C-alpha cells in the first residue's frame, strides 16, 4: 500500500515538473515574441518619421498596412497593452509588469525571474534596449534609431521643427522633404538652403545669391549654425565659411 502511495506521489511530481517545464517554454516563446514586436515597432517608427516627417500621435498611426500591419494586436498577457510610453523620447512601455511573471522562483532567490531576465537581455534586440528601473513604473524600452537620416529627422522634429512631406510653393520658415537624399529649409523670404539628410552640419547648397564679397550670414541663422569650413554652393559657385567678424562665406578660387 505504501509503495502504491509513493508511486502515486512520484507520478504527480513528475506531471507537475513536466507542466512547469511546458509553461516555462511557453513563457519564453511569448517573451521572445514580445521582443520581436518591440523590434518591429522600433523599425516602423523610424520608417514612419522618414516617410511622414512627423511623430505618430499614438501607436495606432502605425497600425496600417504600410507599417505594422492592419491586423497588429496590442494585447499583452504579461502586462498593459503594447503602446508608446513617451513618443518624443523614443520610449515604448515596458511589457512584463504583472507580478505573476515577475516574482522570484522561490523566496530565497536573489535574481529576477527568468522571464524578466530574458526580456531585459540584448540577445534578441538590435533596435531596442530594455531599461529596467527598480520602480517598474519607470522602466521602459528605448528605440535605437539605426540610420543617420532617421536620427537627424528625429532631432529636427524633437526640437519642434515642422517638416513638410513635399517641397511645394509658398513654404516659409519650414523644412520640407525634397527627395530621398535631401531636405530643404525655406527662409522667411522663400529662399532655400538644401542639406543632405545624413549630415545636416555638412556642405549645403542655396538659392541665396552671393555678393561680391561672399554670402552674408547676418540675416540667416541657418548659415551661422554651420561649422567653420563648411562649403556652400550658390549659382554653381563654391564658397567656404570662414571664422571672421563679418560672418561670410568666402569664394573658393
């Protein structure tokens, strides 16, 4: 009789162990899927700002066939619905917040639950980084923009600049998208300064006509912001920015 009882308990223990192992595998796969979703959000966020030239108002703006797909689901069984935490600061909500997935494996454990450890690791992350604060409310997933174009457009938008999707007539004191390579700033006089999206501090071209002594910078802050040594092309003539009191680009002979 005792032998039968022992066999029964061993059988129950084995079943529980197998159930726990299955649950762990399922949870691990779910966490990997969460990371894939966050990676996809990060990639499509960058695609969005390089296409629309503005920040999405919410994650709903990305739930279209052009970006995340119209069938994208925000549901998350390990925490709150998938969403941005702070769009302008590139933050996605931290996904593993429910206590049942965060508690230690046992009362003596010193490390986080394996689910949290897996979620926080960089192993499956290329476009995101997990920032796990001691207070879960301050934890977040940060988007890491990959292209120079994406970083530059992001910084312009974060600084409050307006970027029109196309360079059309009557644009004043705004940026606009010229093509895949270039972006323009239109002055208050509707003259333009053209930048390479990969290097907004690099060489530029402009519709502003140079005088005999060069291009005067006193009325255009965008010229003043360019580093010394920058070249500018005006009417097919090259000038270089010099560090002098008159703030001019001098003609390159």
